[in-house]
C-alpha cells in the first residue's frame, strides 16, 4: 500500500455514492463499486467499504454543508438489493499494515462524527433507512445517524458481529454509541455484540438499537414521510444556495513536500519531520459576509482551513515515518485578525457558521493526530485567534524572545481573540485554553483580559500560553535538541503519551471513542488472535474459525 | 512464572516494608529486599518493586484501616540512602509474559487507588516524603499520595522516564494523575514525561509536580511537622483500637478449586470457567455494631468480602485461561439482609464504614476484572443488597423462573436494599443501577420503589434487573450454550468489548486510568519497540538503546 492516497475528490469522481436532491431532503445512496477498491487484492462486495469509499463519504458530508445548505435532512440508503452495508472490508483489513488499519479507523471515526456535527452545528439531520443486512461498520454508519429506521422483515437486521466473527472490536464507535448515544442497557449490548446474526424488527426497537421498525410494504413511504416531517420541524435557517468547493491548489514535490496556496509542508526525511508553514492573508479582509460569500472557496479563512485539513490527512496516511509535525506561521497578524473578525462579526450568517464550524473540525483533527506536534512562534508570525488555537493543540510550543541578529521580521507576538474562549471546543467540550489550564480557570480569565493585544514573549510566558520562550542565543540549539530527541523516541510510546496528555479531565462520547475504544482496538489489532496467521481476520472467509490463544490478560 | 501467587500476607511475613507507629502518624518505610523477588531472574535493586512488593503494600494499606484506625496520617518514606523508589523492576517486566505485565499493572493501580480512597473514605491521609531519586513507578507511588514533599538538593528529583528510557508509558496512573490530579499544564507534562532525568527542587513545585521542596537540613523536621499538622486538622473520628485481620481459611484443591469458609470456587479447565458460589450467613446477624465489632474478622460481612477479594485476585493472576467467571449464591435472603442491615443502621460507626467501603473496593475490583462474568440467580440464592450489586457488575445475568422439577430450594428472588442506590459507586461515580440504566434514570427510581421486596423472576424482568429469565424447560440448554459460546470467543476481543461496555457515559480519573491509559499501555506492551528482541525493555541495562521501527500509526 505505497501509492499516494488523495483525500481530494468531487462528485464527478465518485464511484460509490449517489445523491438525489429533493428540496430540503437529500437521498444519499451507498452503491459501492466492487471493483473500486483503493488498493488491489480485494473486492468491495456487499457495500463493504475501504478508505476510498470513506473519503468520498467525507466529501459528501462536507459539500452538503457548503454546497447544499438548503438540505435539512439527509437520508442514508443502500442502492443494493439485499444489503444496507456490510461494514469495513475484511480482506482489506486482513491485508493492511497496522498503521493503515489504525489511521483508516481514525478517519472513518472522524467522518462518522461529521454526521452528528452536521445536525448539532448546522441543523442537517442524518437518517439511516435500513433495508437488508446492516452489519459491523454498516451499523456504525447507521449509529452515527440521529434516527434509524429498520425494515421489519426476515432479512433486515442490525448487527455488530466483529467480536464473535472477527475477534476485533467494532472500530468505528459502535460499542460507545450503543451505550452512550442509543442508551442500550449494557447487558443487552453485551448480548447484541456477541450475536453474529444480529437483532431484527421489534426487538431491535425494544432494545433501542433502532428507532423504528416498519413493515417492508410501508417502509419507503414512511421514510419519506419522516424525512419531510423532520425537514418541516427543522430549526435550520433557509439558505437558497451554497458556494462551490473547487479543487485545491496543491503541488506535491518529488521529495514529498507539499505546496498549497497558503500552506507549505516541507518534508525532511532524515530528520523525520514535516514543517507546516501557514501563510497569512495576502489581501485585506472582505468588508462583510456578503463580500466573503462572493469570494466563496477563495476566501482566505476557508481556503486555509481546507488546505490545512488536506495537509494533515495527507501526512497521516502517506507519511507514517514523519513523526514530528512542526507548525509555523508567517504573515501580518493585523490582517489575520481582520479576516477572522469578518466571521465573528456575523456568526449567524450561514457561511460564517459553516466556516467557523469547519475550523472546529480541522482543529479537532489536529488534536487526535498521532504525531508529535510542536509550534514555533517566530518573528514575522501571525498566531492570532484561530491560528493561536494551534499553539494550544500541539504538544509543545516555543516562542522567540527579543530581537534576533540579522532578523528584521516583525517581533514575534501572539494575539488572543474571542475565538480562543469557547468558539472551538475540543472533543472533551473544553476550550483549548480550559484544557490547558485545567484546574486553574483563573488563568483562562487572566488571558481573556488580554484579548486583542499583540502579546510579546515575556507577556506570553507570564500568561502561560507557550511552553518556553528562547532568545537569539538559545533558540537554534534548544529547538534542534528538542527535535532530534523527539525523533529518536519510540513512536508507540509517544503516541500513547500524547493520547493521554492532550485530553485532560472530562470525557465525552467523542473522546471515549478516540481514547478508550480506539486504544483497545489498537491493542487487539496487534494480537495474534486477530491478526496472526491463524487469527480471525486472516481466516475470515475460509470457513475455518480463528485458532485462539485462550489466555486472558 | 507458574508458581501460585498468594495475595495473603501479614506483617510477620513482610520483606519489603516496615512501619513505625507514632500515635496518629504512621511512618511507612519502603525497604525492598533485593533478593526478595517473587520470581527468579532479577534483583529488586534501588527500591524497585515487583508484584510481591505490591502485595505487601496492599496489605499495609488494608490493615492500616482495620487494625490501626487511630492513624490519621501515613508518611511514605524510603529506608534506602539515595533513592526513594526506582519504580517497577525493569528486568521483571522484560521477562514477564504480557498477561502478567497487564495484571501486575492492574493490581498496582488498584493499590495506588487505595491510598486516595483511604483519605476520601476514612480520613487517612498519605504523604510522600521524597529523598533521593523518585522515578517512574516511584513517582507514581508519590502521586497516589495526597501531599508530596521533595528534598531540595542535587540528588533528589521526581521523574517519569518511561517514555524516553523504556519506550512504554508510566503504567500506574502517572500520565493521568499528572494532568488530572496535580493539574500540571499539559505541555509541561509533555516536557516532564520526556525528560529522563526528571525535575528537581523549586521547578518541581512551580510545575506542580510536588507540593513542597525543602532543604535537606530541614527536611525531616518539616515532614514531621506537616504530618502532625495534618493529623491535628484531620476530620477522622478518634478510634482507640482496631480489629485484627487473621489469616483466611482457604484450601486449594489439586484441581485448582478453592474452598474458603463462605466462598467456593469450582474450576472446570475443559470448559475454561470458574464458578464462584457465595454462601449466605450461617448464623443470625449480630444485634448491632458493638456485637459486630466483637466478631471482628469473623463477622459474616467482612469475612465474605475478604474471601471474595482473595478469590478474584487469585483467579486473575493464577488462572489466566479461565475466561469465564460464574457467580452464584446460595443462602437465606432474609438473613443476608439482616447482616447487611447492621452495617447500614450505623454507617458512622468506624467499622461499619470500613466494611462498607471495603465492599466498595471489592465490587470495583470485580468491575475491572478482565474475564467474562455472568451471574446465575438460581433457586435458593441470596442476591440481596450488596450481593445484588454483583448482578449489576457482571456482563450478563440469568434468573430461574417458576419452579424447577425436582428442585425444592426456595424460589429464586432478588432483593434490592438501600445499598443498591448510591452506597457503592463504580469508578465512574455512578451507582451500578445508574450505570445500568444510563439514559433512563426513571428506571432507577422505579426499582427503588421496590426496595426490600423479595422480587421473583417476572418482576425482576419487568424492572430490567437481569438480562434474561428462563424456566425449567430452557434453563440448562440456554446456560450451556451461552457458556460454550463465550468460552470459544477470542479472549482479547472479549476484554476490549467488556472494558468498553461495562462503563458507560461519564469518566473519572479512575476510569481514565483503567480505560484510556491502560489500554494504550496494553497496546504498547505488545509492540516490538517495547518488548521485541531489540526493544527498549529487553535492552534496558545493556547500554544500548532500543532499535525502533519509526513508523507512526
């Protein structure tokens, strides 16, 4: 699996999904092309999916919000006769490297979360209309929807057969959503999750696995009625038309470096690091959201979010050995603040809301990226508002103090804005500053008192906003030593440490999925009972069960 | 590592700990015997520990509460010259099987939690008086104390060197306590946890890693003063003397079965299960807590808790292939209720409090036991109050309905008491019924309305208190099929599933340690970078660093 995985797609390229727009309702059909696998060696039978299918789905959800803001309800359906979705493709999983499996699961989890975010942040509600077998990742797709309708017949069921059949966990939030979202009683969840054939009809309703079970003869009309009903009662504001999301400007250099219009990713393979430099705005901010909307996908704030998102995903899946991500910025802090301010001044404008909520998702994507991350606040940088959030997302941050010899860029500053105080909650529902100052909320208040000020190093240090400030004498050596050291540690230990330190205190369904469920799944993905030659994933489809070492740990 | 690990010990057998009692203050000295390892092949240098050292420590903490209720402050010290504690012994870890490592970490975590529980539940406060190097599990011992005093000199430091040195995580709650309990800012925690040599003196205070740094010359007197001060301001009730905890009555049969005075553990190796049968009280309940105290460790409620606790620990560490634990009870429900009621009627009595809080710990131990667990509510059983909690702790429960042919035992009932409504919170701070009915709190209220009633199967089923009720026709087959099926699944997948389903919704520091941190550690404990031939654990002490696969996952 060494080809470059591209996260950019658009409807003209979809092989697995089809959408029918019908006013406020969109019908989204899953129709996986068996021969359209991202890699060779497996067929995507029975609407099973691989990363390629999910990349298209993520694109669907994203465009639904920006290009189709008129949609209030999305009905997820299968275009296959007898199956809704069989879940992640097992042969793909059986053949994939551990790192691919883990990152595949992370991306699918992020995509499922966007279903829920669409309703919470934008009023776009996802309904699953399940006809036929809905198993494993297929049921997890349905679980990510906020209303599940099941055909009540002899062949339609929901199931999480991973544990009995494959010796792995449902890896896309299934175990957590069953108890935490659907509120299935935990012993019934235990029965459900260890029953290969799943649960049908009325029992699925009684156990709360689905919201409705409807006779086949009335299914389609009931689904349509329900979609209309939800659309009619939706609080989503009416928007006549969206903006289109054109292709990103991106060049991949022979050495693996990436150049976007605003983001540059320099790859240093020997040092095992990628340096992401974010460019500030070239032009003045638009006057208001009307002007912003006219700029559409070329507006600075949206373009930057899309490029950064793509860069992170590219690095995650295509550059596994670059263990350290270094975030820099260069630009005019005042212009940066002005661009952000246009969105903040009119947050109820549909597009302002969408752009801000997209930034929320991009920042969360950074939070759960399994690489060591550091931010360098250098002279000439523009860590303002949403970009300052990056300082509070990464593992450490270093800032230049005082003038550096021969460096005539403007002195390094950090500027907090209202964006840093609750606009971009992390997965644990804390702002990044609340997370940073867990246990000392007064430190958040103090920082808030300095909103809008271009804070220089000494003040930033006093406020606790960076890990360390360094002057001209120490900067080069300290940064070099840190980077060399970090690149020398065991990547697994770093992953585990960072996964624990980045999220403090409270947990939510989302952090439980990424922190508790994912960690157990990673462990299982390393155990011979699942992935060994006689493990269940390898033996799947042979008619022979996995041969298990029965020792409990 | 095939010898039987015995969790029973007493001060006459201690090899690693020494206690000096001084009125309300106890000085607990860690003085690990290098040659006293539980297994061959390693020496416990520098106050490093293995499971044997921790078994003694757990015994110390337990006896402090029952035998020394006069103690209000426990000062944890080292009896070695230059080292406080070097943490878990690395050679032991390097040589141990995965299952031993994981269960060793679980037990040490439970023991650390008892430090905190001693203050929260009983007013016994633990202070760490750190002189010399305090690294890894050594610092985690200190972190479990509620006040950390560090000698401010050139050789005393606190450190978590696991990530840089050993390519594993601090496995006894370190990462979680640093951020969640000590409230160390997460980027400083990142620096701390990747710095082998740790942090000394005033910086350790500034970063909140310790509470005080005191010059060597004043250290001992300051520690003594602080201990006296905490004792003087303690809210702990004065108790003149405790009760003694004598040895358990326990016979281990040749086939591995265990017979205690009240608990019988039948081992069936072919079926890979252990059946734990809890016997009800043989005699009437004592009249009051005065009579109870006179019975001391022979009182039914305390004896049962101790035997059950020992049985669980024995099975965890010594019987890894028994993947299914079946809980039964046989006894008089009315007598059972009466014995429990003596404690509940006088909960402020020091011993009533200690016994109830001990049950809280035993039930939590069951919650995090990594085996499939089922309860069978048979005719003649006595699942009342605290024993009914077991039904809500295990993964599933089955109950006999109506009379069974040829069975003249009293009809099966379940009786809820006040003990089921908040007295025994789980690690997530929910009662087991709140956890069971997460999202439908009204179901808890309904159940509460039936407190004190001996509920038969149909009522129990209506209230949702068991997974399934079965009559004479179905019982044998259904139970047999369930057990056979469960014993055939991959143990790893079961462990992961159960770890997720048993704890719903909210998380606490405790569940974050067992759920998030432990899962990441288990994963790392399976990765070649840690445990492979060239991994850091194997290479420790050779002067050669681990050779890492640098791929990030």
